[in-house]
């Protein structure tokens, strides 16, 4: 999302607009960010990677404030170059925001609900984010509501949604499905159901497995379920995957991380977002832009800004989601209508053409105060 914002602002403001991008760790997008501005990385290279030593060093790094001191040094260097402001793309940067001197304006784009803020921030870090931010950009109505509950006044909150940079071309379902099935060694006529996200409790991997168990048990010709996303090696994921029934096991594939999820979305009859908590789903946005119907739980909250009420399952149970999914699978005309309606809504309400301008106007107001 941050890459899309930086690209969009650069396109709108012109080549003279300048920025520096600071990562906690390096990553796959570092080279692309480097084409847009100077990139710095707070963490030591030794903390990179999935190995045990890297994980231990990352854990130590969270407890030692050397990142904040390093950040403060960069700020002093940055201030010598002229005016500007800090844009934080998360609500979990409290340790860094506390190191910013007064007088520098700070905008925080909050992609987390209150649960996530409390889970990933210490009380001190959250307090620093709330007190040191001049303007909050809330990614959903649910996020804005949670900020209000945390004591942030309404005049310090603007609603800035996730968006797609451009509307993708529509892919023929049969062709897209055939390509994905070829990759996976499945018959070309296999119906696919896709879920996507980190393999953890919040994203509902265990619920996805339970839904697959129920669909396979109930149907004579069940679809095949695909889960895209990392952390499959962790204990929760292994436990969730271990709950697959013997009958369902041949119909569920855990793909892992992929560079581009859109071919899998385009090939799916339905995309499931079984999250227990979701601020605003990029999965739902990208799948909907491809005219695929999306189902999610109402309790996740953030998707209410994007999905129609008949695509939001009120009861947060595997049985309720399985029933909603079966209804779409048995009525492909209705499924196609829901997908087309979602794509039309995204084209009208959730594109960069609308939201980049909103970001610039909001940030410029803060910078002028």
C-alpha cells in the first residue's frame, strides 16, 4: 500500500517532489522504493532472514532503543535539507515517533484496529503514537471508530481507504482457472476457492480449514480450496492444517507466499476472507477488482466499507460461512452478479484517482498548520 501511495503522490506532484523511505527491515520491495526516493533500513543486516539467530537478534532489537537513536540521527540530517513532514504507514511506530522533536508534523496512516494496536504496541508505544501524531488517516470506518474510542478527537482523523492503482482487465474465468490448475497439476475443470493471508489466528486459517471440511463432506463434487500466504511453518498453522479431514485433504492446497495473487483470485469461483479481525482487506479489494465474489465475516468489521451486506456473514462460524459459500456455488449467475457489482463499486469508490488526491489535500493541510 505504501508503495502505491508514494508512486501516486510522485505522479501527482511531479519529479521535484522528494521523499526518504525508512524500513524497519529490508524486503522484496526495497528496489522499487529505491526508484522513488532514498531508502534507509533501521535494522542490522544480521537480523534479516528466517533463521534462529536472525529471529533472536530481531527480538533483542525490539527491546533496545538503538533504532530510535539511529532514527533521531537521520532526522537531524533530514532537517538540514529543509521543511517536510513524517508519514508513518502504521500505528505501531510509537517507539520511533517518540524520538521526533516537536515542531515536525506527523501523519499516521492507521491500518490496524484497536486489537492490533494493543497487540503489537506496548502501552508506552501506543501512547506515543496517539500523542505525537498530528493527523490520523484511518483506513476504514471501523478504524476511525476505534481511534475515537482510544481518545482521538474527530478533527484529527480523516478516512483514507485502501485503493487499487488501476482497474485490472477482466480475465475469463475458464482461461484463468485452466492456467492455475495447470500449475497445480489439477484437472482444468476444477472449481477453485481461494483464501489468502498470513497463516495465523487473526486471518482465520483454522476457519478456512473447517469450512473446507464441511463443504467436502456435504458435496459430491466439491471444489478445491487454495490458501495463499506465509507462516505455514509455525505451530498454529501446522495445527490448523492437521485438522483437515481425510476426505478433505485431497481438496485443500497450501500454496505459501506468491509474488502475485491475482491469477489465483481470477481463477476462483469465490474468494473467502475468513478473518476474525480485518481493518480493510486488500485481498477483498484485489479480488473484487477482478469481479470475483468475496465472502467475509461481519465480526471482522473493516470489510463493511467494501462489501455488500449479502456478502457479509453475520454468524462467525464455519457452518454459516460454508452455507453462504454453498449458496454461491449452486447459483453461478448470482455469484457472477455479486462479483460484477463489487468490481463496479471499486471502480467508483476505491481507485487511486480518488484517494491519492484526498491524501495530498489532507497532508498539505497538516503541513500548513
